[in-house]
């Protein structure tokens, strides 16, 4: 792996179930993530995905692409266009740096039908050994 390498994209169908389940799993009970009527009252066309679900999907994307021994070291993201039910988010990534310490820095972008949902940087260790490292 070297700087400039591109990770294969990942398409994620944005379903109502994914949005609600992600909000519940992350204990985010804000109504805009589960109640379409209240979301519309607040100006959104429908419920939308929370940042913690997006963060988890970005992490999954990187570890799925780097293999079972990859370990996330840092995930820094910024949200843009909301993910609404019925849309598809496409995650893509480009390696921006590979360190002598076995880490890779990856720029990640997630787009949907209205634009960029997420942009960010993930740092992952490519071969963390036997998993017995100190946290």
C-alpha cells in the first residue's frame, strides 16, 4: 500500500431501518432520527442518519478494505448532505500517507443523491500483530 492508492468503493443502501437502528444503537433518541413527522416539522424531508452511524460506517469501510488485521487509530469526519431513507451512500477512499510505524492515513468521502454526506480522515494500523497490544 502506498500514497495515492484508491480503496474499492462501497455502496450502502440507506434504509429507514438502518437510520433508526443506528440511532438506537448509539443511544441517540433525537426525534429527527426516528420520527418522520417531527423531522418534517423541523424542516427535513424525512428522518436522517446520525453522525455516530456514519462514523461507524466509515470505520467499517476502512477495516473491510484493509483486512481483518487492520485496527482503527483515529476517525475524524464532517457531515454534509443528510442521508435520508431511499438513498444510497457510496463510500470511497484514497491513501494519503503510509507511515513507517505501519499506519495508513486514508481520506474518505461518502456521497449520496444530494451531494457529499461525509468527508474525513481515518488512520489505521495495517498489521496490529496479535491483538494483544495495550490500549
